[in-house]
């Protein structure tokens, strides 16, 4: 009986040993096959896309998709407004996109934004305002341009005081800069103010590149942010971002039509959401295909209505402003009987002219000889003139 009992123990021990070996082999294979998310993105897409969210006390202050091409160190920011409206499957209703974040969390939020822009966004970074103040101090402050001094109070009597000019704000001041509200402040100014903080954050990362590359210092920084990336991946991502040309980062905000739904004013992107997908695709492609001189400036357009459709040029202005162009003005063309839409290239840049043409699907591009006479025509103030013809349906040139 004793021998049988010993045999039973030996058999059990062997089974446990085999089981442990199988677990070890499985874990080893998993670790060896694991792919770094950032490196894999670089291999497949060539651009890095990261969702950056700033939150504070159960509200979203701003959300941006950061698109970065490390080869040229060029980046772009697409601002997703908190009141962007749609039918969100995660909620099962029409609502503002920040409701997804507040009710379902960051993972569902990222998925809905991916649907909105029509592309995958592999990583996210969430900045909590309280921790962001601490992060600001660790990075040596955030440099912000404040056009005029701020002296404001909220309904609870809390007072915000901020100096004017180009100032370096510490953690407490950066929280005040993000939090203060004035009843007479236009929504566009509030959006710009919060985007200025994001730009200052990227500039601070660039200034503190050595701190990020040093893993001991980075360990302190990484505790102030949340991400779906592990420590090694986040270190790799921020090491790349710390080289971005932050001086030429200009946030683009997607516009749309406002409608009141269940008492909330929601912003619905134009053309059933297709515009935001087109803008996102165009920005991503331009970072790769265009040279530095083309990307690091904003192009000025003039839009002329060559049809009898009232308001066509004005509506097209909103469309192209969403794509990051600056519109000098709109007017009627010399005739309202243009059959085909035409783009007049005043600066001789065929690459940008084609990019503009691709956005509205216009292949009818006229190259105008560049004149050295600054007073020759009013067109010298603009880079491109678009004359809308009968083939333009408000979004695209029809075949």
C-alpha cells in the first residue's frame, strides 16, 4: 500500500511539473511574440496616431488626435470638440461625444472617435488636470501667450489672476488658465485657449527631451499620465514625440452644423460625417507626401461663385476652413455660367494645387504665371482662386 501511495505522489508531482513547464513555455512564447505597438505602427502606417484627452472633475476639457511622422518630425493636431454629435453605438442614442467618455470610459471613447475619423488610433494618453499641474512643474512650466491680463471670478467667488504677454505658467497657473471662464468669452476663444495648452505641452516635451530619454526621470513623468501603452511603449512614443517640430503645430477644428437635441446643442460634422474623414485622411497623407515648406504654412484661398446657386461660395468657405485653409474672401465670379469648376494656381506650387484639387475632386487646374509686380492684381494676396462651376455639388466636383 505504501508503494502504491508513493507511486501516486510521484505521478501527481510529474503532472504538476508538466503543467508548470507548459505554462512557462506559453508565457515565454507570448513575450517573444509580443510586438511593440509603436514600432509596429511605424512599420505599417508610417505615421503615429495618438488620442490626447484632458479631463477634469467628470468633464472633458479637450480632445485631440495627434498625427506624427517621425521621419520628417512633422505633426498635426485634429481637435474633436466635446459637443460633437452623432448616433453613438456605445450609448445607443444621439448625444455629444464627451458623454461616451463620461459614461463608458476611454476605450469606448477611442473606438467612437476612430469611427468618426475613419482610421485606427492605436494609442491614447489621458491627462488629468490635477496631475497635469504637477507634470507642468516637472517640465519647468508651460509657455503661453496671454493677450490681455485675466482677472475673473466664478459664481462661487473663486478668483483667477493671470498676467499678459508670453509667460511661463506653473502648475497652479496652468490649471487656472484652463479653468477660468468669462461669460462674454466667445466659444472660439475658449477652444483656442485650451488648444494653446496642448501646444505648450508638446513644446515642453521638446525642451525636456533629455529628461524623457533618461529612464529615471521618465519614470516620474509617466506617473502623471494614463495610457493604454505599457511603460516601454510609452517611453518609445514620447521619445519620438519629443523631437516634433512643435513651432509649426497648428490645431485644426472640424466644423459642422449645430442642432439642439434633448436640450443640448450638438455639433454635427458636415456631410454626414464624411468631411471629418476626408480632412483626417488629407492631413495624414500630407505629412508623408509634402515637403517641409509646403506643410509649415497655411495657404490662402479666394472663392468665387460662378453659378446662380445662392450662398455656394460661403458654404464652400466653411468646408475649406475645416481642411485648414485660410479664406481671404468670397465673391461672385465675372459670370454665373461657369460649367466647370476651376482652380487657379497663383504661386506655381503644383503639389499643393493638386492636394487642394483632390480634396474637392477638381482636376481643372490652371497654372498662372507668377508676376514680380506686387501691385499687378488682387490675386497677389492669395495663393489659389477657386471658381465654382455648375459641376460642383457643394462638396465635390461631379464627374
